[in-house]
């Protein structure tokens, strides 16, 4: 049994507790470049202030947008937050995607309905168990809070779920294979109040866009109107998919 498996046995909150204890014993370093005494140094924070577009068929705006390119310090910071319990940098990432949402307001305001919902993309049950949390929920909440603060009322809602999928994304090397992996496995949760409402979908890393397209299709099928997709980072086709689980 390896060390990570041993940690997992203690329950979903143990990794975060371990991370907190480590921060008490060792100085905090930048999540992106390891510069001492900061959560995210100014140089790394600036990398999350870009506006990277990617195709988003099925969404009213036609394109999705990311805060950064998934490489170097951006990749390190996202992985630390996503899979290693770095909740401190998570707050900064949430602010970054909320700023992006506000900056794009003129783009989608003209196509959205008055009732706006921010929905995080779903994770598999295995990923949820491993992380011990719905890691995208704080991002969706930050986007909803910031849009509401600038006069565009929005509500965050965990409206999507992912049923069992075959294989892992890490094992699939083509966009068509990754699309087949999630096809039909993303559904709107029973009781979700999204019919007749505009939806912004929030994700962490976008490669081929397969997950976001499936999210849009599920939302449309439930009577909602997907208008925009947002992500922390956009990965190029040449970049490895080993982190996209």
C-alpha cells in the first residue's frame, strides 16, 4: 500500500488537515513557483489574468474563456489546489475566474435571461471521493457572488452529476475517445431548478471541450439555456492529459 493510499484511508478531510499542519511547520510558498512567503506571487497571479478563448458549440456565446494557459506555474498551482488540498490558493483561483466572468459581462448579457445560474462541471464519484470535496463549487459560488455584486443577480447550483464512466481520462489519447467516455454520463440532477434559466458552466481545465459540450447538451435537454463556459486554464492539444481527471 503506497503512502497516498494510506492517507486516503483516513477519510476525505484528512488531506486538507495534513496540508494545514504542514503549513504550520514550514513557511508558505507560492503555489505556482515556490517563491517563499506568499500564496501566489504577483508574477504567477498575473498568469491567471489572461483571457484565453476556446470553441464552445452548444453555448449561446459560441466560445468559452479561460483565465490562463495550462502550463508551468499555472499547472502547478491548479494541481496543488485540485489534488493536494491547497485551499489557500483555491481562494485566489476563485477570485481570478470571478474577475474573468465580470470582464465578459457585455458579451453574454445580451443573450442571457434575467435568471442566471452558475453551474460547476461535475466530477466522477471516484474523483469526488479522492478529493473529499466538490472542488469546483467555490469557483461557481465566487462567480455568482461577484456577478451579483455588479448588478447581475446569479445563483450557484450543483445541477449536474456524472454517472459511472468507463476508464480514466488519463488512459485516453484522442478527443473522440474522451468524448465517448463522458457521452451520456452527464445528467441534470433531479430537482434542479434550471428550466427556463440561463446557465454559465464553470470548469477547471479545458482540453478538447468534451465535458463542457456534454454539460451544455444535458442542460439544454432539461430546458435551460447554456450561454457561456468558463475555465481556469486552457490546455493545448500537445499538452499531456494526465492531470485531467
